[in-house]
């Protein structure tokens, strides 16, 4: 038996990249490789073709006519975090990016790749453990095990892993949209609909089809009166995944929360848009009590897995704290 | 004390690292960076269960991969001697004694082929019930004969229970520390060539001669035919003090391809179950004191684990035997033998977990008695070593506490916990003491005159990033009365005169003493002017004062901690250590040692833990993303100071070891500061946000 070769191709245009992957079940896109290369080393993946998409013309951050930004999927996390428009108008995104990974990783990790990174659940990353995300139908080894990092929202009996991205949490709070190219043409979908909950198909992290490539992420025009922030709670000050993170944007007009958007990280299999909390707050006069009610509304459905029970009070405290800090004037 | 270095021109001088430039330029070749022609690559196979028996290994698919040279298993591995250390006796039977144990290896022309083939080997096992969980009341707990290296496991002095019962103040507290891993930057690595002429290993080790002896013994070789080369080692922290099983696997593989170099570098995931670790500990500390804080009783009772196949008993309560004065004292170690990898040395084995518990308990006593924690320690300063009755050769604890208090700004500290706020942060400060013994081992140095005032100095010492390349040349220069530039030092090679392990903070003491002894002998034999070619080889003698004085280094840690009252995140704002470690041979490399130890102590306090899923006996923190060592962002303003300490007893240089004391007590200082900040006493490390919730 000869060693099966893993082929490598460098794509020069989007259509060719899509065609190359779509036509081969064992093919994968390769961008920054900060997650995929790990998976190759860990034996989680055995692709027969890697299609390198880093040379595609997807590295620009463009102004959208009428407001907003269109971020090419190949823009690195470092470049996106440093972009003056992002820093000025979407601070929650810049803060989320800089809270993620390390400087070295952010220099190569891309916008599209960041969204598509897979869970860091230790059971997923260990091929000697049963894992339905890796091996459909295999069940979930994490349940009943070491669950300190696992989900309290959106999990299923088939998977309790969390999505590790910080950037995606910031984008979820910004109502970003994702633009793809695929074998059947492209589509645009809200970022909050890109990732899916595990249900009984934990192997499917997103709604993307095989061969479908994220080409851009678009941010809507910023509200001139909005304020936003990202806070990440973690076991060490850098290079640690979130225990809980909160991205929030508030837009107060005439003393009333005209708009509020909250997304949570570290607590769910996807960037978790906190719609229940938002509903409590939208149109309301912000008070300390109301912030707590909003957090409680969101976490009413939270389920602990044992060791991660602390995430419920931690998420509550962090939601309240981030909103409190954004609404200092109004609460005074 | 005629052996004392009389000239101290180079010793004490702040000198740049002799190997620094090479390292910065990437020219210091570490073991795996050896690039011998025609190398073959080895990938180990790991046991998939914690206990059981291999029923079948099917290597057919692996052997069919292009470039695969062979698959080692227990079915074809060479026999090793029965008396060899059990963790090294790999592939001798189908038995599995811990998850991740080496059960085979695939050798191939390329690392890619070896890795791919390793994934194709089918190992079928019959799993047996296992137990990996340490518990205080574990039914299998036993008292070992001795604890590392050879201390009694139990001591009892006076009426502890009576003294506790009548004490004005008492604390009875239990602390827990998790399993820890050394995690040096450079993974465990072997490059070995086996031929009729002999065996040559490039090994990432703290002890070239130890590796040589072990390999020779395991494979029935004349030690003179085994050469171990290790000029540069990317950290060890005790984890490379003994030979581990990967090197045995590499030697077995190399035997199958005589003359061809075999390269093995463990991945983190392979390293974690196979290269030693620090046992988890459960420690009950009981202290009784008079109204004025003077201790009347100290009890330190420890439960910890070892592997079912080999005993390593961390000497966790040993420092408690000599640290403070008390009328009555009891210490005890109990072990539980579990289906875990073999524990081993990790930076200050014993003192690190033990002083965490003792120094935390002392802080609890200070709070209970309403006495300043520095003053409490000063009041319990012993006149002689409580464990031996001997006088101390020098004891600088009080000086360190006083100097540290002055530098840190301790005066006027409000002892009330949980009352200082800076915005959302709760702020507090803590102090703890440090100690580490002065060990001396045996070593031999050779000094040769080159003429023109130049000398060659050779000894098989290992520089594991500590600075041995630098400080041994300084010591030799003063012993010979020449400039450091006139010393040509060679270390890190078992072809050189034998040296002890770079462990127990004993390297500079042992190797330096050997060098001074040889140098003085050479000068004496030639009236101070040895001609070119003159040479002396000499051993470091045992310390002539060993029976007369107790020799220890001391220190004091101060920490300021901020705890986020929203989230319970604890961050160290600043940390300051003062040490009394005899004469500092090189301030620059010494500072790095202390700083590294303190940083590791910070990680121990807030971050580090190896976590097992006991259902599987599996480590679920097998990489540096999950096993959190302190990141740069966690390490704040960190100050290191020392007091000038003259100790004529320890060795000719007057130096004490500094490699380990920096970690000792550091976690306690931080934990004590967390209490001062929040009013919460977290008695289980690491102090993560989940343990500090609800501070509001």
C-alpha cells in the first residue's frame, strides 16, 4: 500500500476554488490553517485535497455604499482588529478580535476561517474518545465527564460543545451578514443563522454545504448613537477560551433603550444571540433591576452539565456588568 | 573552611549568558535539531485505556505504508532487565498500566509516513477496571517507607493533640492542589544511533551521565560505549531529571536499524502521560498557637498519589519539619497507588505543594489571631533547625520578610479582608515564606592548563536554561585566578567527567565545588603556575559540615492581587520576592531563575491544572491550550531582590541553590492576597473565576 497523498492546490479565483472542493467529498478549503492544521496533526481529519484560498482576492475591507463595511473572508483577524473604521464604529468587534487567540494566531487566522473553526471540546480533539461531532452517531463523551468548559444553552444529548470564536460573538451582536459562493451559486444569510445547534446532527456545525465558501462578512451601517463593548471572562489573561463572553451594543435615545443587541460566547454551540434578554430591554428605561431581569430571561433555559454550573451565574453577572458599564450615564 | 574561594572577581559579576547569542541566532542546536544524514523517524503508539491487556495488535496496514521500516510492539521488543524501573520497562508484556502508556512505535523513513502508519495500527485491548482518583479516605492509602529522596514519611515530636486542644488559637484546614505538569518548552526528545561501536544519544536531559547509566543498564551495555550529548536543553523543571520511557522506545527502534539515527520528539499529547508530573495533593494542616501567635503545635498530614507500578512519594510535608518553632509537631505522608502515569520530580518537589499549604494555613492563623502575618512568622523563628536540632549555617527568612515588607510597602496594611475597591476590582495583598534545602551531590571536574593563563574546564553538567554555561566559567575563573574569557568550558556530554543531575537546586553547588577542587589542586601541584598540558581531575568532596549545620535557602514572596468583583477573575497586579540564597554567582542569570520560579508559582496559584476524566483515566488537558501556564499578560510588574548573605558552610562559592526556591511559597502569597482582597479563602488550586463568584 502506498501512502495516500494529500493533494494541495492554490486557488486563484473563487469559482475554481468552489469547484475544486465541491467536486471532491474529501476536499477542504485551507485558509490560515490555525485550526485545520491542528486537526490534521490530531488525526481528526483526513482530507485528500486542500484548496488554499489565501490567495483569493478576498483580503479587502470595503466601505459599503450607504454605510457599513464589507469584510473579505481572507482578511486576517489582526488586520480587521486594527482597521480604523472597525475600531471607531464597531469597537465590540475590535475588542472581540483582540480577546481571541494570540498575536501570532491573529496574524494568520482569517475572517472566514475564524467563523468556521470547530469546537475545542477535549473529547472532540481526542480520537480515542467517542464523539458524535467527529463520528456521526457515536454519542457524546463529554456528558458526565469534564464539562467545565461546556455549553449551558443550545446543547443536545448528542453534543454539549461550545463554539470557541470571540469574533463571531462580536459579529452576532452587530447583525452581520455572511456572503458565500457555492456550487449552486452564492447566498447571503444572517451571521446568526450560519451556525446551527447540534440537535441530532452534531457533526454539522453550520448550514453551509460542502464546497460552499464564505467570501465576505458585511456589517450594517453603525448607528451614530450606539455604544458597544466586548468582555471575555477567562481563566488567564490571554490565550484562553472564554468561560463566558458578552458582546453588547446599546443605542439609547431619549433615555430609552431604542436598540440593544447582546450576544454570548463560551456558553453555547454557536455564537448565542441573547434575544430573550434583548426583548426585556428593548424600549425600556434602563435600570439595574431591569438588566438583571434581562439576563435572567435569557438564562431561564440554561442547563448545567455538572462542572459548568458556575457559567449560569457567571453569564448573568457578566451580562449585567457589560450593560451596566455601557449604560453608566443612564443608570446614574 | 580552607576550600573557600578567596578571589571573587568573576563570581558575583553580572554577566551575559555565554550561550545567549547562539540561542538568539538559532545556532544552539537542541536535540531534535541534530540533522544526521539518513535519519529514521519514530512515532509512538499509546495505550487507549487506563488499565487492561492488549489482546491483539494488527500492524499489517502500517507495515504496508511506503517508507515504514518496522512496528515495535511487546511481541517483538527486546527484553529488558526485570529489575529496571517499571515505568521504563515498556513493551515487555501486553499489560497496560496507564492510559497513554507507550505500547509500541512505528519507525519510518519520514515523519509523515510514521505518523500515517501509526494511525493504521490496530490495538485491541481487554480493558480492566481502573482507578485514577485520589481521595483523602481512599481505602488503599498507605504510608510509604520514605519520601523523596530519602526522608522519613512520618515524624512525630511532642503531644500535638494535647497542644492543639489547649491552644489559644487554632486552625484546622485542608488544601488541595491538582496534578501538575512540568511542560518545558522543548519537548522530550531523543536522537539515537545504535551501532556495533556503541550508542550515541542526543537527549534533552538534565543528566547526561544518568541517561548513560540507565541506557547501559537497560540494554546490557558497557557504559563506556554509550555517549549522551546534551549541550543545550530547553527547560526541564525536573521532568528531564530521570530518563523517561520515550528514550527506551527510541533505543529499541534504533537497535532495529543499526548505524541509522532514529529521531523521536514527543508531541505534548504524547509527553503528558509519559514524562512525569507532580502528584495532586490533599493536605490537612492543623496549627495551634498561644495568644501571642507563638506556635505550640503543627500538624501536616498529606495524601497524594503514585503509580500502581512504581512508587514516587513527593516529600510534601518535609519543609514543615524545619520551617517554624513549635513545641509539638507531626507530619505524615500517605500514598494511593493508582492507574496513573508515574509521578516524578517537578520544580521543588515537596516544598512547592507543601509550603503552599503551610504558608496559607499560617495566614489563616494570622487572621484568626489578629496578628500581622509577617510578625507571626518572625515570632515563630526557630533558634536551631527544629527537625535536626542543628544550628542553621545561615537563615535569612526574617531579613527577607523585613526587606520585602520595606520594598513592597507593607507597613500600614489594613488586615481587614474584602474592603479595598478600585472600581470593579477588589484589591488585596499577601505574603508567604519560601525555603529550599542546600543539596550537594557528587561530580568530577577536569581542569587542564593550556598555557598562557588559559584553562580548559570540563564536566558533564547540563545547562537547562539555568545559566550553567555562564556561572561555571565564572567560578572556574576565580578558582584559577584568571579572567572568564580565559576559561574554555565544556559541559553537556557524557564523554566528559561525570556530573550529577541538574536538579535539587544542586548543580552550581556540586559542579562548582568539583571545579574549585580540581582547580585548587592543579594550582597547588604546580605552585600556582601549571604548565601547558598539566591537568587534574578531582571529585567534589562531600560537604564536611553536613553533620554539623542545617543548610537551607529562604525567601519571602509578596503579592498584590486584584479580583474582578463581577466575574471572579483574579489577576496579580505586582509580585515581589526577596531571597537569602547565599552568594549570588551571577545576578543576571539568578534573577531569571527567581523570576521563572515566581512566574511558575503564579501559574500554580491561578492557572495550572492537569485534569483527568476519571471515567476513562484520561488526561483532558493534554496541550498548552488547555493546560494553562501563565501568559505574558498574566505576569505583572515582578520584582526580584536578594539579601547579601555570607555562608561559609555551604560550598566554596558560598552559594545556595536558586533554581527552585522561586516557586516555593509563591502560590500561597497569591492565595493569601486573594483572601485579603475578597474575604474568600480558596483552599483548592488553581484559583479560577468559578471559585470567586458572587463577590458583587
